[in-house]
């Protein structure tokens, strides 16, 4: 399998799979039309049976791309757990264990944990999943270094690494538009994004309407202190430095699939799901 790209800006992987994807897409859209929304349409995807390869997927993407949201929706649809290493680490810290205490000061300083520490937490979780008969996973927040990627591929048969992207100016606007209601804890986004397609067709139009708060939340909205433009651009720069060696490694392994997001979640899921379905049940371990 070679590295492939998806999304409006880039081409489809190959003609047969493009035709299959279009057929799947039509079915997914028909379902959405009749079943009333993206969540309803998601319930019908093929999930791996006990005789198929495990559905072991990794989702990569910069802050603000919506990776966690997509990972949790896709995991639910395919009947596998969404495993976020940040959540595992926070749970370990909360448990009050000695191991958690060792991790706490590093995490609080905003630095990455040593590879061995995060690998230990993840391996425990994956081993538990195997004992419980889980049919795979969607990993989020791991791997973050090349060494983690190498170790993961060595120990676990992966079938897909989805590399989600969104144009940088949109990421910045989206992060700056984030709002949290202090009263009910719900998240909103006031950014109203429309970027026309480039005249030469190399860049697709991007349309992301705001997720506006209801009137009762409007007086209670707050912005995270770190959702400032300079801080966001710095986070994106750090992400790029961290992610590039990881992406390069998975690309060389033939596992990386690029997926550019050009619209909101309701429009994107019907494009993403048929693509993912074509990878379900195709596990392999690196040589
Ligand atoms: P997150 O919720 O993904 O931002 O993770 C919260 C914190 O957990 C990070 O700032 C790191 O300190 C730690 N962490 C999570 N995943 C990893 C990883 N793959 N490698 C190293 N540290 C991690």
C-alpha cells in the first residue's frame, strides 16, 4: 500500500476504489437524507467480525482540526474504542498512583512524557482491550515521536494512519472562535469561515458555518486563555515539528492516508466514512 491522499484538493487513490467510494458515498448520503442526520447515517458501517483483522487505526492531526471529535464518532460507528493517550494519562494521574504522580509534573509543564512512560500506559490499555475481546481501536494523541511510531508498528498490526489536515489560516480562525459556556460547559464556535476555491483549482473552497450558542448561553461565553493568535500559531509550529517525522515514518511504511477537511462535521463525515470503510479489516504488521 502506498501513501495516498483524499479530500477535495487531492485526487482519489485509484479508479476502482474511487468508484466504490462514490457508490458508498451515495448510499451514505441517501441514508442521511432519510434517517435525519449524520449520526443516524453512521450506524450502518461494516464493523470487523471476529474472523477479520483487527481494526487498528491511528488518527493524526493538528490542534483544532477536530481529530478527537472525528475519532470518537468513527470509533462508535465501527464498534471499537477511541483511545486517547491524554485521557489515559489524566486517569492515571487522577488515580493517585505513584506512576501517576511521576507523570503529573511533566504533563503540567506542557512537555511530552518520555516514550517509555506513555508506552507503558498504552500497552496496559491495549492488553486490557485484547482480554476484553475488543476488535481494534482508534488511537488519538499517539504516536507523537518517531520512536513511538516505530515501536507501535513493531508491536501492533496497524491498517491505517489517517492524517487529517486543515489549512492553517482556518485552524487559527477556528481556534480563535472557540467559546465555552461557563454555565452549562458546552462548547461553541463563533467563527464563520468561507474561503473561496483558488482560481487554478489547486485549493478547494472551505465552508464552515459557526456553531452558534443558544440565547441562554450567550451571556456566559468565555474564551480559553491560550486560544490567542500568537499562542495558537506557536502550538501549530510545535505540532509541525513533532508530527513531520511521525508522518514521514508512516508514509514510508505505506500506512499514511492524507485527508484534508474543507467543511464542517456534517458535510465531512459522509465523505470520510466510505473512505474508512474501504480500510476496515485490512490489518498488517510492518516487516
Ligand atoms: P493531550 O490530551 O493529547 O494533549 O495530552 C495531554 C498530555 O499528556 C500531553 O501534553 C503530554 O504531556 C502527555 N501525552 C499524551 N500523549 C502523549 C504521547 N504520545 N507522548 C508523550 N506524551 C504524551
